[in-house]
C-alpha cells in the first residue's frame, strides 16, 4: 500500500481537525454560561492556540520568501543547489 502523506503530516491534519471541532463545541458551551464555563473557556483558548500555530506554519510555508524553498523541498524532494549549499553544506559531494 502506497501512502501519500507521512505519519507527521497525518497527525497534523487530525490535530487541526480536532482543534477546529473542539473550538466549535467549546464555543457553544462557553456561550451558554453553564456549569463548565471556566473549564470550557480555557479549553476554547487552547484550541484557538493550536489553530494560531497552524496559521503561523501556513504563513511560513506559503508567504514567507525565506522559507518557500523548504516547502518545495518538502513537496517534491528537490531543492536549489544554492539553497542546499547555504543551509546544508555537508550535503554537497
């Protein structure tokens, strides 16, 4: 069986989906001011923090020019020789 995504990529996917679902559910509970308001408020903030980290990684991969080369390397397995020479000089034969 050929797997397209690595274990870490799948873990990030499920963590993001869980954080989004958790944010939705905890937001509904926090809005009602019930018994678990304080606990769910903390949970809501933690879920939002996970999504902020994901957004930061997306920014670094898609927008930031300094790290765009690394994204191409992650997607295709190939990087510019100059980039590799600068960041990983021991790679070059």
